[in-house]
C-alpha cells in the first residue's frame, strides 16, 4: 500500500502581507516542507498589493501543489474587528480564498479554535512560544504569525 502524500498549506494573513507554511507527514509527525512571509512592495496601493499577493499565492500553490489550504481567521470575539487594519486583513484573506476557489482546492477556514479541534488540543500562546511542536522547531521562526501558519497547516494532516 502506498504512503499518503497529503500536503497542506496554512496561511495567516495581515494587512499587506501573508505568512504561509507547507506541511506533509502526519498529525503526530508533521514535516515542515517550506514557509515564508510574503509582503507586497510598500510603494504599491491596495489594489496593486492585492493583485501582487494573488500572484504570489498562485505561485506557491503551483510550486507545492497542496491538497488542502487552511486560512486562520480572527477569533469571533476579537477586539478591533471593525478597524481599517482588520478590514485590510479580511481583503487579503478574501484574495487567498478566491485563489483557492479558482483552483478547486479543498479549503478549511476558521479561528485558532477550529484548528485546535483538528489537533485534539487547544492551540494556546504556550504552543506558539514552545521551542518544539511535534518535531518542528518553532522558535527559529521569529514571527508568531508564521508559527500560527505552521500549526494550522499541521493540524489538517492525516492521523498516522
């Protein structure tokens, strides 16, 4: 019987940028294949930035051919949900979802609690600050947002 080769990409957006991580392996033993942060050039206006990010998402999907895409949304009780920054983040998330939809890619979205259910444990600040997550060295990534992308991608891997 062949080995499963599920590949999951996790994305955590912010205004003008997104953080991504591609994982393979299993829920118990995830493998981080690649990760990075993509930020539109500062000289770009919003429309140009969103178009630029769309092209980057397409490139990443073409490069890594994931079976599933996960997007971390803000918590339902997040403060500042109606700020310009929150709205800009939502537009980036919308671009990511449009790309996934145009590629007929299985998509899972939600706040951290959604991905916690898949992991079988609550994702907390302690998890994000932990030196290790099931064999992945998290603390070598300075960005908490990038660590979130890694955790949400790993949470959707198949059980062993």
